[in-house]
C-alpha cells in the first residue's frame, strides 16, 4: 500500500509549510488525485488519519479532503479535440486514432487550512 508513504510525504510537506507560516494547528488538507494516478483515495485518507493521530499537536485532528481530477485526452489529428479518457482509454472518439493524456495522473496538495 503505497498510499501510506504518500500520506507521510503529504504530512511532512504540509507541516513544514505550516511551521514556516507560524500555523499552530492544521485543520484540513485538500489534495487533488488524478483518476489514472493509481492512488486509492480511501486508502490515502485512512493513512493520513493514522499519521495525523500520532504526529503531534500540529496535525492532531486534521482531516484530508480528496478532489478527483478526471483523465482527459487530446487528439492532435482532430485539431486538439479533448475528451474524457476514462471510458475509451486514449483512443480519440472522433477519428479512433491515438491521443495524448493531458491530465489525470496528478497527485498534489491543493491547500491546507489551519490556525
């Protein structure tokens, strides 16, 4: 379960930033997870909760919110036609040719809130 190490990295990133900003308590961390990122959102949230529970006062009680980012493909042959890549893979629905993936593999911290 690589989500635990991802959650640890997110916790480290956020706590370092919060300390620099003088924040004493992190309340919520919002992350963006791409549909094709191979990250299981529920496992990431559970792992983060476990880490937050033992990481000390700064993360104590912090919640994680996950926003999913859809997989989007683009076909150059069709003049830049963009389409949801989740259903048909990276096959252009217009010409049935190959396409490139524009988004859907990301994992990033979008924001965090604290006092």
